[in-house]
């Protein structure tokens, strides 16, 4: 029962704490409400099934999640010229790269070799704009915005994991009391999107999405498992999550990967005293994600009836922790700090040059500064 309760908590926290970020990201790159609901469903089902398959096969607590940093990247990216079809093409390429990273070790090592200050600075730049949303919410809708922020702040003092779900519950109560609920669209329908490919989408979406997913999700996910005494071969884990990402991409899912925060819930002592039985928690979490996926239409329809600034506020609160960690990792070491700041500023600027978003140019600018400093040294 301890493993079951830990799995249920992990599934609830994993979904409730970042579904708003996912919806914001899909809409930003051109998804219609129906396509966003399909994407949320595809991601929930894909990460649930991937976690169940890996945990049952390896008898290890392998938790899988959607790429929250990847969703934040999408939310900060301009809609591709070809619309959502080009974004779906980029999702497919990202899934293929994740699969290859598991099959061909040099690719995974190349991503791991990206200097940590640059990877963290790029992620911080991606998250920065969204983290301003709670401030905008308080300015535009003081009562509702303050209620959401205060719920998050108070619950965080008691249990940090439940802080964002508490903010979600307050937002739900505010929305339900002020916005009329839609009469249709509650049942999610898979929306197949025929992918389109462009150089701009591949360099502006697929490549940064792959990098932030590997550097900010897969590698920390492995570290959490190792810290709890589990050391599985990384290759099959990357390959499996990559294949599930490829399967979900045509229906609007951007990427699934190893979890970090929910992995700690399923792999730690809270999931039971016997480490050999904690895989049950990951299986229960996966089943919970699948159930939430079947409710994706209701979630999306409800969110669509809400003032956008309130949903953005919840998303911003969910990303404050990752933003703080990324900024600390970017500037902690004096060596490379200047290059990391350049990467952060360029990425956060949101520029789009040659149709390619700021994340790519930020990484390029920071890398150039780092090479220049090493050459001068």
C-alpha cells in the first residue's frame, strides 16, 4: 500500500504541476484546442505506458514524464511558418534523436559534453518569460492572481511537492466561479497531424527540444535513480522513451523522457522499505497518467474557458523551481559565467533570426563566448 500511495501521489503531482505548461507550449506553436487536447492525451498515455513497460520489464522504479522544459521551450517559441504541422515534424525528429541517443552512445555523450553552465543558461532563458506570468496575473486580476500565488506560497511551507497542485485547485475554483464551462469537447479525440519539415523548425524546435530534454530530464533522471541505488543501463531507457515520443508525435505530443522529481517519489524510501518492490510505485504512477490522459479533453476544455493569464500564472509557479536551479547551475562556477550570461540573455530575448528561435542562437552565442575565453586563456 505504501508503494501504491507513492505512485498515486507521483501521478497526481506529475500531471497537475505542469499540464498548464504543456498546453501553453502546444498552443504557442499553432495547435488548435482539439489538437492541444490530443497532444496532452498522447503525452499522458505515452509516458504512462512507457513507465509501466520499463518498470515491469526491469523490475525497477523507472518513472517517465513529459518534457516540462521542452514544453516551456515551445511556449517561448514563435509559431512556425508552416503552423502546427511543422512543429509536429520537429517533434518526430526530436523523438528520433532521443531514440538514436540510446542506440548510438556517442550522441548521448555529445549532449552530456555540452558545458553545464551553457545548458543551464539556455534552460533558464527559456523559462524566464513564463516565470513572469504570476506577476502579470496579480497586476491584471489582483484577487484571483493573489489567491493563486498565496495558495502556492502557503502550501510550499508545508509540503513543496503539493504547492503547485494547491495553486491549480485555487485556479480551478476561481475559473469555475467566473467562467462558463463549454458544453462540448470534454471527450478527447486523437487528432492526427500530418508532419511537415523545415530547416527553421528543425533548428529552432527539434534540436533545442532534444538538448533540453536530454540535459534537463534524462541525465538528472538517471542521477536520481543512482542516488537511490538503482543503476540501469541508460541506452534502453533512452531508446524506449524515444520510441514512445515518436509514437505520440503525430498526435501532438512533443517528447517523453525519464522523470526526475516524480522519480524521487517512486524510487525513495517513501515508496516502501524494500527497494526491490518499489517498481510497483512507478507502475501505479504510469497507470495514473493513462487515466489522466483519458480526461485530457475535459482538462483542455476547462482551461480554454479560463482567462489565459491565470493559466499562465500556474505554469509560471510550476517553473520557478526549475528556473532557480538552472540559474544557479549557470552562474555558480566563475569559469564560464560570462558565456552563460550571454547564452541566457540571447535566449531570454526571444529573438527569431532566419526563422530560428532564441534557444538555438543563445546556445550558439554562449558557445562562441566560451571558445573565445579559452582561446584568450
